[in-house]
C-alpha cells in the first residue's frame, strides 16, 4: 500500500494512471515505455477510482460517485487486483473522509490488495507511519513554476502547498496572507507557513 501525497497539479493522478496503464499493458503483453530492468506484476485486474463523475439523474454527488466506484472496486479487490484510488477522503468533511479512508486502507491491507492511493489528508499520511505494510510517497513538484516533475519519491509524505499554489495562480495577496495567518493559529507549535507571493 503506497499513499501518495503532494500538491494539486503535482502529478499524483498522472502517477496513478501511468501505473494502471503499465499493469494493463503487461496484462495484454504489450510493450510499455519504462526504464530497462523494470518489472510489472501480472494482475488479474485493475480497480480504479480516478476523476469525478457527478450524475444528477442517479442522485450522485462528487463524493457519492467516488463511493460507488470504490464499492465496486472493493468487491473485486484481492491479492491479484491492483487498486488505484485518487483523492481518497476528499469531497466531504475532512474528519469523516479521513475516518472512512483509514477504514478502507485497513480493509485493503487485510485483503492483501496491492494499492496506490492519493490523498491530501494528514491522517492518511500518518496511517503509513503506523502500518508496516504501508508506505508514504510524494509526487515531486516545482514550487516556482507550479509544474510537476513527474517523479515519485518513496518514503516521505508530500505537502499540499495549497496556499503557495493559490498565490502563484493569482488569488489576491491579502486573501492568501489571511489564510496563512489562520493556518498558523490552528497549528500551534508548527513552523509558520512561508509563502512566496507575487
């Protein structure tokens, strides 16, 4: 179980899709562009929840659409099924999303399902520290250009850097500074947030 974190636009979803494609290409005996010496396990299938499929006619919100896909994937999840989940715990109350996400990660570990999960939730990053069969990873990101480096660093969690991204994308400077002050007050004992504002 690999828990992938890092900024929005940081390449997390690209990493999930690339892994899924590699698994499917291997399953179909098709060549895949990768470094010499790379290997891809032969999975029976890939269960995926990536993207947003709101559906008013089916009464599915963003969060509900994720849950439906997760439910369907979980029905197939096992040791021979690759599970790819994007933005786990998002789209709802962060505490409830984290609680549901932790329970799901525990279930995937119990089933022995090889999984790559992206998230912004700190509690899910902590999950990897508490579980020997889980590992943190971060999508490397250039904070100056706001571009992904398309590289994954295994063994360390990433930061969401939402305020820095907001500043670089042109949200009003005073608004971002106000948000940074609120973040500092909530995280007593944590180092102040340093922003490079335009």
